[in-house]
């Protein structure tokens, strides 16, 4: 039984690009440091969305827009969230 489906956009993004997007989204002004001599994970992520596309689905929200709206929601609701 498949109760959850992890759906991406089908657009590849590197971990560096994701980190830079998050940095921009939250307004972080510090420096991101990547130690490429010690890779410890998948350098890139890409979900296969071909099955979803055959069902007529297509992403309508970009990663940057989705992160931005999620962060805005968090800022507006953080007082109501459990710790």
C-alpha cells in the first residue's frame, strides 16, 4: 500500500544550489562553507516524476517560491507552533 508519495519537480538541483536558495529565502547573511574534501552525502537530488506526469500531474510551484511561501507561513505562525 502506498499512502504517501514523495513528489519533486523533476528539475535537478545541487545541494549547493539548495543551500544558496535557503540562504536567500531566510535572509542569512553569513557565509556558506562546503568542504569538498570530505563529501558525506549525495551531491545532488533529483526525484523521478515520470509516473506522476503520466497521471497528468505537473509541478506548478518552483522550489524557490515554495520555500519562500513556507518560510513566510512559518514566520506568521511561529508563535502557535509547539516546541
